[in-house]
C-alpha cells in the first residue's frame, strides 16, 4: 500500500499527474453542466438532454479510437498522415450518417423535433475531427499541453451548453451550444497541433487500425451510458427525468476514481507488475465506491436538493442504488482496461453479450425506474465478476495477431 501511495502522490508532480488533473477538471465541468441542466430544464426537457448527452458520450468512442491510432503513429515515428486522414473521413461520415438518422432519434427518444438530435450529431462529428490533433500531441508526449486542451474542450462545451440554456431552457438550445463549443475546441486543438506532415498525400489510410482500437472500448462505453437512453425510451417522460437526475450520482461515483486506471495502465501492461497493480487498483476503487455509496445513503435527501432541486424528490430512495451502479462501473472500468492492456478478446465478447442482455431485459420488462436501474446493477456486477474471475485465472499474456502487427493497446479513455 505505501508503494501505491507513493505512486499517487508522485503523480501530482509528473506528466501523468497533469493529465489526471486535466481530466478531473473536465469531469467536474461535465458534472456542473449536468447539474445546471437538471435545475434549469425541468424533468421533461432534462430527460431528453441527458439521453442525447449519453449518445454523445457513446459517439465519442470513435474519437477515442482515432486519437489512439494517431497517437500510436506519432509515438513510434511513423507518418501520422494516414491516421489523421482516416480520422477526418470518419468524422465526416459520422456527422452525415447521424444527421440522417435524427428523425429516428426524434421518435425513439420522444424529442420535440429532430433539431436536438442533429445538434448531437454535429457534436459527435466535431469530437471525431478534433481527435487526430489530440492524438498527435499525446503521441509526442506533450501531456501538459494535452491536459490543457482537454480542459479547454470541456470549458467550451460547458460554456456553450450554459449559454444555450440561459437563452432558452430547452434541450435543443443547450445541445446547439454544446456542439458549437466542441467545434470551437477543435479549431483551437488544430491550431496548437500544427501537423506539417499532413501536407503529404502519401501513405493511404489507417481505417482498419482505427476501427480495431474501439471494439472493447465501445462495448464498455455503451454499457455505462445506455441506461439513460433506455429510460427515456421505455419510461414516461417525467420518470425518465427522475432517472436522469439519479444518474448524476452514478456519474459522480464513476468519475471520481478514474485517475486510478490512468495511473495503473503502464503497470497493467507489464507482466511483472500486473498482479500488484490490479490488486491495489481494485482496493482503491472499491474503497472509494463503497464510501460514496454509504455517504449517498446517509445524505440522499439533501444531496438531491443540492444537485437537482426539489422537483426530483421522488428519486431520493434510489440515490444509493445509483451511486452503487457508478461504483460498480468504476471497478469494471479498471478491470476492462487491465484486459485491454493484455488484448483479452474474451472480455470484448462478454461486454457485448451482457450489454445485449441488459437492453433486452429493459425493453421487455421495464415499466418503472427500478426496472431500468436493477438490471443495470446486475449487468455491472456481472462485468466486475467476470473481470475478477479472469484475473484470478490469469488472462493470456501472449500478444494477439493485432498486437504482433504493431497495433498497440490504446491508453485509458476519458468519459464524461
């Protein structure tokens, strides 16, 4: 345990510490936006707002995969142009495709018009278009600058959303502001990265590497965000708004210990240090989650009043459950990245099977808030149990064909 303490304390004076600080500030800003939305929009509009924010987080997986692929190229001295070119093509394709699907989102999520879904599509495309520049900076190990850009991106996103809500307290206005904030952050990132090597048209594309980076990550991100979307789809709008308010506590419990996987990731990829890293990491994340869940049980009523306001009093009895869900997700986050570091493809399959089972259970049987929350707790618990069992049995450490070909595992991702 002293070794873990020294590592965590030393991180504050290192590049990893700067990056952890930047992502923590970004998460706090995201939390502030969610709280402001709960208080400004009211249950009906906040339910739509939260569902579309969850879609943006899921859509951000493409950006994370693009960033990882570009960072790999920059770190190994290979040309970054193919990865950047692929990222920009994917950004355009994602933007066009999601915009075309906005009428479907309007129907499924009970939106007043396609406009908020179109704004979310623009936001996702802007994230993907920004990712290559962040990947270049990450690959060059300029972590202080990367932390600054992550913080700037969060500040512009939150600022845009707050301005939108101030002008018009609707999900549509808030999401338009968020999309504009992401676009502005992308311009800043590209001006800072200044990738001169992109002038060359040689080298083709790196779409396959980009897509292969995201399979496990996509399954996990979808699992940790789809509950709000499902609640919006299967529950009455008022109840889905209550669920969205409760999910704020899930986000807090999930976000707070995110620095642990980030700091532990190098050790997770090292067979000599892996066992102790997993043991200490699980202990730290579990302790944090347990403390938060107990705290939420003790002060649920005042916490809901502060976070969401008096309109959400009916969610008070469920607050410890939402916090417990976030704590389980945080444990799963650490274990998923431990397996990602070892290219354990079994975990990818398990994630998608559990996700499918959760969606099916909610769609078939959920008619109350508990009908969405309880299956979510079960799904998160299954992933944690799988992860612990896999570690107990010993994940295979031999490199997969993708790794042998030079497709290194991506670094832990930021979720907001």
